[in-house]
C-alpha cells in the first residue's frame, strides 16, 4: 500500500491533491467543436525481467460532436456549451481496456460506450455501458490524506481494482499540470503522472492475479483537431524511465485504417513539428533531456513496423535503440463532417515493444542492456486528422 502523505521536495501534499482534483474536470470553459478528452492508465506489472513484457491499459475517451464512432462503437459526442452544474459533467464516452500477456493482446478485456459522469466535487469519473449491464470503468481520487488514484473496472472479459501512488519527490513522480495552453484558436490542458506505483487485483482473461509494478497516468483535454504523433514510455528494471514525444506532419495525415505505404521511403517522409525526449533515473530531481529526437518506422520485418529510436542533446548525451513490437492495440475515431459527405479519421496505434540493441552514453556513463537491464515500453504511432 502507498506510504502516508508527506511534504515533498517538489510539491506539498495539498498541491498534489489539487492537481488530482483537477483531473476530474475537462475544462469545459476551454472546449470547442474540435475538443476531445481522455483519461489513460498504462501499467507494467513487475516480472522476471523487470517491468514487462506484460502490460495493461485502461482509458476513458470522449469527443465533441454529434454522431461518431470511437473504436468502432457508435456514440454521441458532447456539446462544447453543455450545462455543467455543480461540477457535475454528463456526456457519452468510450471505455477501453486491454491486457497483453507478452504474447497475445486481449482487446476485449473492456470495450463499451455509454453514459459518463465526471464529478469534480466527488473526485471521480464513471463510464457505464449503454446496455444497462454491470460493465463500467471508474477512476477516482479517494481524498484519504494520501495523493492517490484508484480504478474499478468491469468488462466482458474480466475486471480490475487497483490503487496508484507516487514517490512525490520530483516532477516525474508527482501529479502535475505540464501543459496549459488556451488561445482563441484552441489549446491543450494536460495533467501527467509519469511514474507511479500500482497494486491491485486483476481478473484477467487468463485468470485472476494480484499484480504490482509501475505505470503512467495522463488526463488530456485537447481543444484542437487530433493530429499525428509518436509517443514513447519505456521502463527499465531499476525504474528508470525513457519518454519521448514527436508530433509530425506527412502524407499519412490522410491515411485511414491500419495500413502503411509500400516503401520505407514514403513511410518515413515526415516532418517533425517539435521533438523532445528524456531519460529519468529513479530519485532524479531533473531528467536528462534530449533536444534532438527521431522515431523512424521500418517496414518489412514482421506484421508491424519496428522503430529506430535516436536521441541526443547538445551536451553530448546520446542513446539509440530499436523498439521491437510484440503486440498492437488500435483505437480510432470516425466522425462525419461537411454534412455527412465525408468522414474525418484519426487512428491511434499502440505497440507494446521490447527494447533491443540499446547503446549510448549518458551523464558520462555508457548505457546498454548490460548496464541497465532489459527495458519494455509502449509506443504510440498515430496518423490521420480528426476534424
């Protein structure tokens, strides 16, 4: 169980709790007709090699609009000017949960759309199934004197109940508002908890287990059209985290469905809008940041692309590795536009990967699988444009 709340070197317990409370608002005053929101847990159970290869994901996602499909399920989007009284926000959303046992991805673990209640005063969000069954996904902050998040999940192929908490000694281990952009043309409000601990009971498609490990949480309110990006979160056995984010432009802005170009040259013909990456050892107050980053898809080596990852900074720190996927989960949004004449499409592909051929030098020390152990990660490769 998590330790008792305490004052930390980064934020006080009250400041941590204030961020957690803000998770249970999608900032309706900032929303517009392009807005989307999602709440996302990614969990890596402790295993023989460190953290992985097993992975779990739970998310609740919603979008502005009228009729649409999220992950193939029809639902109505929210109106950006809907009434929100007393901090109680009601709308329709999609709940998805998958489990990768290291070989097979069980995508039917949780999969339903239905009425959703976001209760800021109560510190919770619940997405229930539209068919009136007991299927539901709930995230909450207990407000029990410890900055924590909990989840209760019931799906067609299993259930889960778990608690998460952080070390609270640095930005990465604390809940933080890491982006707050609000302009007349739109913006983004992002809350992240980039390294947390979890423990709970999971009724998995493969059977019930008690699991513990590390993970990641985010709440994103995106008030511009969904656009393509590559995102990485990878964990080493000592809880060192490598994370990267690269939004980009390319011909795959117009691609629909799970498919790729016929050549690496076309698949790789993209322009990064910005690029950032960081390596964050346990106990580090400040991450080692990289201002040059590339995540290059390589086709033809299996059913899914692999990705060549390279990161470096002006101080001479550098690392590279291959993200070799062993599983895929897809999430996509289809929405009619122009009076229903066409549909916009945004495709989110999440790959579970094993880190291979790690090499580099960081903080004057070599980095490799020999020095740091086997790492596993999740890589998002999105494309399309959600208007």
